[in-house]
């Protein structure tokens, strides 16, 4: 995982950082994010391939996967599709987020999007507060990886 900082340009011709967001780079290969676990070398031509692979392997892999540990603040998650032959996405949400609960859409943190075709990167902006989060790709059917934000 590579970390960079974005510094906005000043409006009046001099450079003063007004606000910064840390960039977290994540790379998806078939059925996984390789930044937090070893590249398993999985092969997949469709979502169903990953569903079958992760049904067998996700639990043991998550026990060994690195938990992302961040401080509260603004982040940009730059997610890249590396050699997955179908469109991917990204979903980061609070651990107890339930998309079926309309109140969660108003009160819980969740950011998502798609459009990640092979070789494409997209950025997802989010402000994180202390707590536990999960991130995954429902279109690539990755496990639910953990992210913890502490002061």
C-alpha cells in the first residue's frame, strides 16, 4: 500500500494547504485485494468464479490478512483493476452497515462505485471517524477486509 498526500491549490496565487486527504492505494486482482494479503494467483473470468473460490478460502485468508489501521480524517481510496477481465467496483462501509436499513443510509458511512474495467483506477473520497469498517468488491466478490480507525 502506497500513501500520498493531496494538497489543494490556493485560490489567491500562493500555496497554502487548506485541507489534505491521504491517498490509500488498493489493487484488485481476481477475487482479492493484493495490498493486504499475499497474491493468491487466482484466475477468474466471471463473478461466480470468485464466489466459489472465496466460499472455500476467504475465512482462512482473512485470518492472515493485514488490517488497515488509520487515523480519523479525510481519505481518497484509489482502487485499480489489475488483470481482472470484467468490471469491478469498491465498497467501504461501517462494519454494522446494512444497506436494507433506510436509516443507515442517513446515519452511517458508506462509499461505493463501479466502472473499474481492466487497467482502470478510480478514486473514492470519504471522511472516516473512529470505528471499524469493512471494504470489498461485490462485483469481484472479494472477502470483507477490515479497516480500523483509532485516535
